[in-house]
C-alpha cells in the first residue's frame, strides 16, 4: 500500500465528506424547462454529481424512509386551450428521509440523522416516488453545501424598460403583442404552479429568477393577471398543506 493510499484510508468520515464537498461544489440547473420558463436541478443530476465523489472518497450514502403519509385530495384544474375546468383526484405523499454517511474502511465511523423532507402529488402511482426523490435530493444538497444556479447566458425575457416604452407608445399593434405575451406567460406560469408536487417546489417556482420577472411584469402592467396568479399560488399552497 502506498503512502497516499494509507493516508486516504486513515481519513475519518468528516474528512472524507470534506473531500466530497471539494469535488462537488456546484450543480447547474438543467437546460430542459417547463413551458420554456422553469429550470430545475433534478434528483438524477444530484445523484450523478455526488455518487462518483462518494466512491472516490470511500463514503457510502445510505438513505432510509423514517416517516411517510399518503392522502387523497380533489384538485380543480383548467384547460387553457379549451377554456374549460375540471376536477380530478390526486394522491399526496409526504416523506421524511434520513441519510447515513458511512466510512467504508471503518463502518462504525459514520454520520447519521441527515434528514430531508419531500412532498409529491400525482393522479396515479408516482406521488411517493416524487416525494422520496425530492427529499433525497435536498438532503444531499444541504448536507454537502452544493450550490445551484441559473444559466449565466444572456437573459431572453422582455426587459421592463422596453415594456414601459411599448406601453406608452401609440402603436396598437405593439400593445397587442405585449398583451398577448403577458397572457401566454401567465398561462404558462399558472400551469407550472398547478403542477407543483410539494411546498418546497412551489416556493422554488415562485422565487425562480425568470419566473420572478414575469410576476413583476404582470404586477406592473396587467394587475388582473397578477391577482389571478396570486390566487392560484395561494390555492395550491392550501392544497399542499392539506
């Protein structure tokens, strides 16, 4: 055994996790979006980024479910294309996951009680899977202090100053275009909010950089749509708290 290998084997679990943290400092939100707006860091992206670092540093990350609850709720949904609304039953699953980080060279050397909460909602059988994935993802992100962020490339959304100029212009065609853009963005963001599977996801959608620009733009130029968006968010929050 080389001196380096011997040194690596002598590291305790805290030192090994520090090495993992050095390897995985940042996970960027994925390029795929919902309605070209909401970008996110998936469970698979977090697992992919951390698993090799755990292997490299001799750490086994062991998750287990310590609490779970499943309920059924009735949710009102709308079809923006048909202009109709309908109701459907959905399952809501709440779980608490606990991680153990174990030194593979000394299994008695471990860190326990690294917990994550998750909530998933689905009309069929995926609610629990969503909840577990969400809980595991955030437990790993928080335990390892991993940063996530937006695409640093140029912003493609409307600039507020341009909106202001257009709003003050006499050109009715431009006004109509901007109004249509606002309505499309409102419908897209409303659909995203209504598809949220948990309170943390709802919070993330509402605070997302790109979504926040849409919210502020609607508040300033089309307060009626802004108010409807607030009502949608509050209604979804109430459902998820049930």
